[in-house]
C-alpha cells in the first residue's frame, strides 16, 4: 500500500477499502506514516467525505488502536454518555448519579475543557481530594460497589484518534462529519459500555453551529453505534445560550448539588431529567421513557441521586463536606458585576462569547497546558428571554484579579444583544434520534 495512492484515491472521491483504512490507522498509531501524508488524507476526506461503511471501519480501527476497556466484570447493562461540549454544561455530574440511583451502571471516562467549553474532569477536580486518575481495577470496583464512577481518559485509549485529532486541529480539518463522528465514537466504543447516550449540542456555544449539521452528526454517530453493535441514542439539544446559571468549575459543582437537591435552574433541571431518563431507559431500568422520567424525578425528590453523587465522590477520594455545604468550595477572591448596558429583553446570549469570558477569568485553558483557577467563573442572573433594566446585574464574575474581571467585562459587552420584544422560547431538546 502506498499512502500517496490512497490520498489520490480519496482526493478523486473513491472509497477506501477496509484493508486501506486499517493500514492508515496502523501507520498513524506506530508513527510510520508521516504527518504530512496523514494531513493530506484528512483534507481529502474533508472535501470528499466517507461512505457509512468507511466511517464505521475507521471508527472500529481507531477504537482498536489502543486499550479496549473490558467492563464485563460489572453486572448489568452499562450505559455511557457523551456531550459534544458546551458552556455551563455540567449535565454529566447530574445525570450519572440520577441514573446510578435508578440502578444503571455507569463507568464513564471524561475529558478536560479546552477553548470556550468546560470539561467534566476539571469540574470534579475542584472538589478537594477528588481523584480522576484511577487504575482500571479500582475503577471497576467503584462502579460495582457504588454504581458509577467518572474518571479521566486513560493514556492509551484510541492513540490513532489522538494522533489524527492533533493533526486535524492544526490543519483546518476538524470540521468533517465522518471524522468527528468516528473520533467521538471510537473513544466511546473503546471505553467499553454496552449502550451510549449522545448529547449533541447546537447553537452559538456548540461545535455544530447549525441544527442541520448537528443532526447530520447525530445521525452518523447513531448509525455507527448500530453498525458496531452498541445501541446509541442521540438527543439534539440547545446550546445557543449557556445552560444553567454557573460557568466555571467549582461554581458548576455547587449548581450540580443544587440541581440534584431539586432546586437547580429550571433549564438545567429539565435538560438533566430528560437526559437521565434516556440513560435509565437505555439501561433497561424502565419499560418506557415516561416511566424513566418518573424514576429520574423520584431519585431527585427522595435525595437518592444526591447521595449517589456523594458516594461516588467519596469513593474517588473527594471530601463530601464541600458538596453538603457548597459555600466551602473555591470562589475567586475578586468579584465584579456585569450590568445591563441598556433596558430591554435579552434576545441573544452568545454562549461561545460568554465561555470565552470565563476563560479570561481563569476558569478555562488558553492552551492545553494552562492552569485552571477552580474558583473563577461567571454566575448569570439573567439569560436569553429575560427582561432587564439598564444598570441591573446580569452576571457576577469571579477571578483572582480585577484585571481579569475588566477583560471579561469587555468580552461580555459583545455577548448580549437587547431588543424591545421577548424572543420566542426555543425548546431545550430539539430532537431525539434513535
Ligand atoms: N471531539 C472529538 O472527540 N473529536 C472530534 O473530532 C471533535 C470533537
């Protein structure tokens, strides 16, 4: 096999054979194919696309390029969840304990934040003592005993994807539906769960800005799941405005606790109940989605879901005193108010822009190696659709310095658009794809 022939074949719209795809993935993993040839092939795929068969084969080959987690030692149907990423998206830490409180086993590997989006592992590490690097045996033991565990992705999961994603990131070849779908699904398949729930976000704070693109990505991933024998359901959800009130790691943990105790923000609570219900249904703990919704609601109302979060955090070394009294969690030592520059309704709250402001405050990373300030971030008092008077607080900012607050204030000026009329409400869940 000559790599240059494969690049040409794809460039002219041909389909790569199974053997050719396997060889590319092998070469990406062992370093025998140079970066420039891999990059050229990724660019040809961006222009020409891939057939469903090619995409499924690429997914399978990347999943097998490193460790394949064996969860057979855990009883019952194991359900995983993946979000394509957003601003204020702390849903995993709410729905994993709800699903586990209803009997679903969840062995989840999560990522860190990058760019304007947050990551579950960073949020968890804002709980003092919390361990997210846990070896395989202990991970399985915690899931068996507690019902759920959330850890960072292990070093050798999908090395081919790691290589290709790093190249795509710097060669303008991230935005390709078959490449994104195979990248996400390869990691989910390698992580070993039987069923997968995908939260595919669309809007200003999402990777997929349009609903059509998000739906195409969701369909592609659901089909890959079916082709490789892992039942997959996708919810298409709104990320055109931040989810909930809190953006920033410890601030979001406090909001996770509020939501599990039944007094979280309405949008976040509704979104989490729907996602949790889908996990419970996929995990075969309910006959219908309606029954799953009732079980999820009951797990919150009884306090069982909050206690499940505490049990998971304790098993992973975290100090649950910070969950039972969230005022003890880190808070940036400097606070500032972002006030409405004019009166009217907020007709747009640009989630990406607000996420970028939270990074300026120290809540996210400018580069992959930047340090995070767990106490930094934003608490929104108003969101899209709310009416405000000029000078009324829209958000409180938390940071380590007033310079950071000044920079974030400037970024926030461009994030909010005001108008005389209340905008129409958009549904939180736009579609369910099975
Ligand atoms: N997230 C991934 O894991 N892979 C992509 O290609 C894009 C987003």
